[in-house]
């Protein structure tokens, strides 16, 4: 803190020195030099005129009396000019007072104006956070932070930027991983305060919030049920919420109901969650078998919800592109940048029909099935990297509706990226 204000003071003094120096210099240098030049000029004129009078007297053009009178007149004129110079000097001295007032006004107004600007636009909190971060959380080279240290850094970052939904989501996941379910639930609640309800990830976050509340209490309480209903109202296939309803039914010994919920969740579950759901279904079926009841299955293999694409290379580029070059096929949200789904092919596989659905999702919480429209494109990457670079060859970017059985949309790769 002290070093910060000392630095500000020093920089302010330097700025004032640069501004005030010309004002003092103009008084000390410019005006005295002009005054000296005028005095020397007057003396030179006096000596020149006196020499002329001496010459006229020697040539008998002036008698002694006339010479004395004219010499006296020259001396009077010289004294008059000298008195005039003193008047100028006095005037200059009087001018010093307004100059000093100007300097004083600058010395007061400049720091106040600068501090006002800094108070409005400065980042003192960021500066102090940076100092605290570097001094309090530095680790030896090569050493990774512990889970507690990582959470501490994330908490401090969120104190600075409380509107960071992604940060709160990461913090919630970290707390859940450390079995701190209460703090995890609070962090998920923060995410839901910030995240717009229209975003594709919102139902999934609501489901995870319900799960955190469930783990905190160990039961499907009324509070948990409210969040489950909320999630399923937004997405009837939300996996976590269906899983929780299955757990509740299993604990109530409604094993067939549990199977129904878990099989519905299984249709959209990611691999890790799918394994747990399959294990739960097997346990429920065993419970029914022990009671002499045959389990029924309502699970129907769902048609994938996605977009069907026919990817091909234009005729004029046939044979001109490396057959081993990578082809990326993307589906993105309308007006979005991060792909919802991506597929990697090779030029040798073209032409090829593909279906981009949730199985190609880049993130579990961002799915094509939650979109009404998406933008699709295909690109041959000469570098093999997903990011477009000069020289790559791509198709047009097309916006299409998402449906269960769409007609294949033709993506013709024919344009060079500049």
C-alpha cells in the first residue's frame, strides 16, 4: 500500500516539474537576455555619437562650448534609457506574481484531477489482488497446487469477478469432488443466478444443483423435488434429475418405477453416468426377481436427434488435395462460436454422409438436441488443426433446422480460406 502511494507521489512530482519548468525558465532566461541586449545597444550608440562629436571638435566644426553642451545631452539620454530599463525590470518583477499563482494552481489541480480520474477508471483492487496472489499463493517451481489451494485461488478470483458463471461452475465441481456438498449447492445456485434460463446448459445445471442438495441431506427432500421439477420442466430428458427420481423410487421399493426413470435417463447419458445407471437398473431388476416379479422394459432405442449431412469435395479440386488431409465437420449454435458437435474425417473418405448428434457433443451440457437451429460447415485443414488458417478449403456456412429425420444437407467444400 505504502509503495503504491509513494509511486503515485513521485510520478506526480515529475509531471509537475515538466509542466512548471518552462514557466520559470521564461522568467530567468528569455527576459534578462533581452534586457542585457538593450543596455549594450544604448552604450554602443552613446560611444559612437561621442566619437563623432570628438572628431567634429578636432576639425574645428564645434567649439568647446557647443561640444560640452552636446556631450551633456548625450549623457542625459543615456541616463534616461537606463532609467527606462529599471522600469522594465520592475514590471517584470510584478509579472512574477501571476506566474506563481499559475504554478500553484497547477500543483493543486493536477493531482486532484488525476486522483479523480483514477477513482473512476483505475484498478487499485486489481493491483492489490495481483500483489496478494503473487505473495500469498506462489508455489515452488514444478509444484502443483493442492485442491485446497486451487479452491482458494478460485474463491479470490470470484470475489473480484462475482459475475463469472463459468468460475462458479468450476468451484461447484471442486466442492462436490471434495464432498463439501453444501458449498457445492451454494455455488450451483450462484451459477443459476447469473446464467440466462434460455441457455442450453441451464437445465443440466438445475439438475446438478438438485443433486448437490440431495447429497447434502441424503434424501429427495421437498427442496430437491422443486429443483427436479424445475429441470424436467425445461428438459424432460435431463439425465441427473431422472436419475434422482429413480433413486427415490428405489428407496421406496418401487423398483419398476426406478427402472423406468433410469432407462429414460440412459438414452441421453454420458459414458460415466451410463455405467452407474446400468448398475442401478440391474440392481432393481434383481430386487424384482427376488420378489418373483419380472421386470418390464419401456426403453425404446431412440432415433438420434441431430443433423444429417452429405459432405463432398468439389469436382475441380478432386485429385488436387492430399487424401490424408483432415476434414472437420462442425455444428455450431446460431450466432455462436464454440461448436456443439464436431466430427473428424479424411479427404479420402469423401464423399460421405454423416449425422451430427449428441454423441459428438463437445460438452455434456451443450447438445444439438437442445437447439432448434444450428449452423453447419465442413473444412479441410492443411495444418490438421481445428482453427481455420489461410489456405484451408471450406464449405459455405449453412443454418438448418434440427429434427429427428432431416434430409441430408449437402456441404460442398470448394472455397479457399484467405
